[in-house]
């Protein structure tokens, strides 16, 4: 780009010109953010930069997602990042980390995000909530944050969950908290301040606790594949999502390329939201044995999702895309990390 936008300038300060340039090539950017100029970047611009960094992180951890993004770059297609999903545990005593979704929503609020929907995930003993950005609800990726409820599991499970998460640290520094307070008040930050804040925000989307014992992992896995996943991956993006015009056609194309896809496409009760995904990547994670030695084991990592959203019904006086989620869809998609990719 000949004339750098304030978003590009900010992102380059954090990840460098080459990586920023690639992200601008592969991702759809809201036109309003491309028009921002000056020495300050809006809260929406900072939110977009964070989403771009988290999207890149997901690509590095999910090989099929990286291959798909490479295809998009080669073919001149852009990815419309619809939402990122994060799993949390609603448990007190998680070291220095706030319980449940507050670990994440405390930084989303200053970025202009607000609750957009609540979804009971009863089969998984979780609750999901979507958060949309005020200025760009359709164009800026939503966050789908789920909370697992340990009290709905056995006493043995609860004890293991407590042991695993008790070592959690809080990555949100005092300096970052001050910058978030300024952002909440002014709805913008200088490019220099935003560049200091963004790496801290990105670091919150990772595992904050130490390696658990293999015994505790197996206890958690026996009752909840989702809690077992949290124990190894923490608050990392569970998945990032590409909004596409026809998810069925895309799934067929990806299967034809030999990529491991979910067998079916999930359809919401309204019929307006359809989703599928690559199977989860397999990753090597370290565990402690009871004698203190370290062992490695292959476990499910993150995955990449595709979604098609249809417009809201005009006859009901509504406008825009259906930005909702569906509890049944979500619970089926969550099973991607229970199966993994063999």
C-alpha cells in the first residue's frame, strides 16, 4: 500500500512489515478502518489488529488452516474472519486469573465489544456467549466465549480442575490496565500506546497455567473433552472462522483436496446459519508424571471453521446478517476437539 493506514502502521510496529502485509492481503478489513488517519487509532482499529494477530496465531497452529489461507492468497480470495472462539472455566481459585469469561471480556469491553447473545450448551455443561463490536458488528470478528461449569461434574473432576488451574498467572500488566482504562475513556489510543498494548492483549489468548500431571489430564478427559482441551490449550483460540457465501460448496471443495473435514454441515434452527470445520490439528503437549518426570503425548489442538450467514427476515422488519449462533450447532462443532485429526 502506497499510503499506510493507521491500522497498518500500528500492526507493523507489533509484528513487522512482512507479516502485517500478508495479513492485509489475506483478510477482509472494514472500509471505515482503512479510512482512519492521523496519530491515533480507534478502539475498533485496535480490535481489528488484535483479531489479525490472533488469526495469524491460529494459522500457525492448524496446518490445514494455513494451507487454506495460502490457497486464498494464491487465488486472490480474502478471508472474512467471522468469529474467534475461546474456552474458559468458571472456577474460583485459578491462581491470579479471573474466573470464567471475565478473564477475556475485561479486555473486550474497552475495545467496544458487548454481549450479543447467550447460548446454553447443556450437553457439554457449558454456557456460550457471543460478543460483537459496537461500530462494526458485521465486519469485525465476534468473540464466542464459553464457560465450563465444574460444579456440574464429579468431586474428583472438580479437584483435578482446581489443581490444574491453580497455577494460572494473569498476563494483564499494570501498564496494560492503565492503557485499557484510557482506551475505555477516549475510545482511541496513540499508535505508540496501541503498539505497546497489543502484545499484552494477544498474550491473554494462551494457556496461563503450568503443565498438569498426566493423571489429572486423564481425570478431566474421562468426563469432559472440553475441560481436557482447556487444560492443555488454555484460552487460546479454539477456532477461527471464515464467513463464506456457500459453506456446502466449500466443504465439498476442501474434501476433494483431501483435507480432513467434519462429515456434516450443521444448520441452525432458523436455517440461516450453517457451519462446518476442519478436524482439529493434533499437537504434542508435555505432562508431569507423579515422579516429577516429563512425558509428551499427542492431544487435540485447535481447528478452523467455516460459516454461512443469511440475512435476517425482511418481513420481520429486521436488517443485516443473522449474527446469532445456535446451541446445537455450537455443541456439534465443539466436538471437533474431541475427535481430533488422526
